[in-house]
C-alpha cells in the first residue's frame, strides 16, 4: 500500500519511521512546510524513533498534492488539530482511506461531520488512539473486562509533561484544544473503553499551567480519576495507572506493570513492540481488506472529544458536575 503522510512534526516523524519499517507499505509522498533533512531537530516529549526520509519519497509543501495523487491509496494525517477537519474531509472526498492522529477534531460537532463524510465516501477512517495498542493498557483493559467492570473498586490514570515550549501550536488552545483534549484525551479514551460512558463528570485545575483532576462517576458509584496535564516546562513526561477489584489490583508506573492477587504481587512481562507501528499496521490491514476498524472505531474517538468538552466546561466552572446525556 502506498501511503501519503501529511505533516512532519513530532508525531509525523514517529509515523514516518513506523511506516518505513513495516512490510508491504511504501511511504510514497510527504507534505510538510519544509523538506526534512538528516539533521532536522527531534522535537517532542518522548523518546520516539523518528525517520530519515529517503530521496525516493516525493515531497511537497502542499497537502492537496498528496490527496490528489492517484498513486496514493491512503493518507496519514499528523497535522495540528485545528487543521484536521478540512484535510480529513478533502482526503475522503478524494477517495483515500484516512488515518489521523488523535484527537479527531477540536469539537464534537466536527467529529459528527467527519464520520458522515467517511460513511458517504465508503472509505476506512480511523483515529490513531495509540494507547489502544500499548501493551500495559491493553492488559489493563483485559483485566477490567475479566474482573467485570461492575466489580472494580477504584481506578486512577495519570499523564503529565512539561508545557510544550518545543511546539509552535500545542500551547495555543484555539489550535490544539489544550492539555485536556491533546494530552489527557489518551486516558479519557481508556476510561470510556473500559467502563463506557459515565453518568457525570467534573474537573478542577490542580496547577498553574494547564492541568486537571477529572472525576468520572458511574451509576454503580465507581469514581474514576484522570489527573495531569501540562506542568512547568522542565517537568519530564510521566504516565501511570492503577485499577483495583475486590481481591486484586493492577499498577503500571510507566515502566513496570504489576498485578496484585491477595498479598502476592507479580510483575507482568511487557513484550517489546512499537505501538505506533502496530496501530498503522492495523489501519492498513483494515483498509486493504475493506473492514471497519473495530479495534479503534471513529465513533469512540468522537466520544472522547465530546467528553473533553464536558471536562473543560466543568473546569471552567470550578468543578461543577456535568451530566452525560
């Protein structure tokens, strides 16, 4: 499959590297403001494998050249969030399968329009919710489902990093949606996947930059907490989860995954893998076979954007409880 990549910032570099390592895929074209070079700086808050773009890859500063190229089967969109709506719509109308970095768009109404455009085009459309392909989170999902969501006593997820000074657009909420939509939406997606929609949600700020402590309340009185956001610029990236049932628990500190059964704690082996490559390979398999991406359906990604809107509204109103309708 020939893939056109649109956008070559932090995530674009990670996606390009993954595409070039995967069998049966060709990074055919790249649209970015400037042509990448071997000495291009690595940006971002994670130690991700980036790509060296081969001279055989067609480069253009105009993303429309990529979606209009008849040789290209699918496009991978790694642009700032405020550009997703226009580029996804145009790519679908041009007959391309579309993979887009999360979040789907800035607003829930835009997500509805994008899903309708995908249905009309008859093309595979998937949003890259990478935690769905990261082994500790896959294991946690299976733990919740094995235990039974109604038997879970507590659940906390945390994700934080330094204020993104390395980016020219992430710090602009009008373009990124801020830390809740751009960063904490990873964990909001996991909560929705594990437990479904909450009865209500509330959020308060916990720092001076762009942070939130989010509480999602379920009909069985389970309260799930998602905490973190953008902290002081020098703060290193961290992510963790902890979930407990009556007689067992699971804890991931960002590197080690442990399961507790009674008084016995066992470390769970995490196989080495590249979650970005896994999600791209899954998307390409769906596109090649003409299958809906059931592991990562766009309706789920749209729900995350809707939830993020409620969370931001609650935080703006000092933690007022918002009902999920």
